[in-house]
């Protein structure tokens, strides 16, 4: 398992003030960890090792600067997209099980809107500084963009509902 350096709190669904209005925040979590392994003796291991490039005789190939050419090879798979996907999927399953246990109806999904088959525009990451400014009533470009995206998504949902209703009405004629 990765050596966790710091784990931020899990933010549960709640209401917060944003420019005078209460808005609901989805559950979220941010976890940071090192991709360095911890060795059996408790010391930090190396993130990567060198694999020297060899010629057909097994001799190291030298670069123009006279130094051997090598490729950096990760010592763990913790930085791979497949591993991250597995961890995110497992995390979502654990969180959703806890939500269900607590009788909460909210759920999280580790997949993008596109992978979920949702035709929605994703919001941009705001970060701590932007969230703090917005909480104080100071509008930001990212906050303005996300408000626009959320309104656009609501308009798209409404249009899709109206189209579905009209389609049903046409079929009934």
C-alpha cells in the first residue's frame, strides 16, 4: 500500500453560503500520498530505478555527453492510471456502503460524467483559495464559470425533459 503523507477530511454533503445563497456541496475527498514505497526497515524507498540501455552485446549505450543512456522505471504501480482507477472505484464503493448504512440517499461515482453516460458539462476544479474567496462573497473567474456551467446543465436538463415530453405527445397522436 502507498505511504500516505496527509489525508484531507472527507467533506460530506452540506450547505454553504455562496454570494448570499445556500448551495449544496457534493461529498468529496482529497487524498495525497507518496509514490515512494516504504522499505521493510522503515526507510523511504526509491520512486524509480534506472534501466540502462544496452547494445546487442549487452554493453551500455553511451549518449553524446559520454554518459550511459537509461530509462527511468517506476518501482511501484501507484502512479499508473489503472491503479488509480482501482483505488477510486474501491473508495466509491466503501463511501457508498457507509452512506447506505447511515440511511443517506446521496452517492458518489468515481467516473467522469462522460463515462457515466451523462450528457453534462463538467465543472472546473476551484481549489481552496477560490472556495475561500467565494465563501467571503468575492466572485472569482472559476466560480463564475462553474455557476455558468451549472446553469447550462440545468437548462440542458429542462430542454431534454421538454423534448422527451414532446416526443411522447407526438407518439400518442
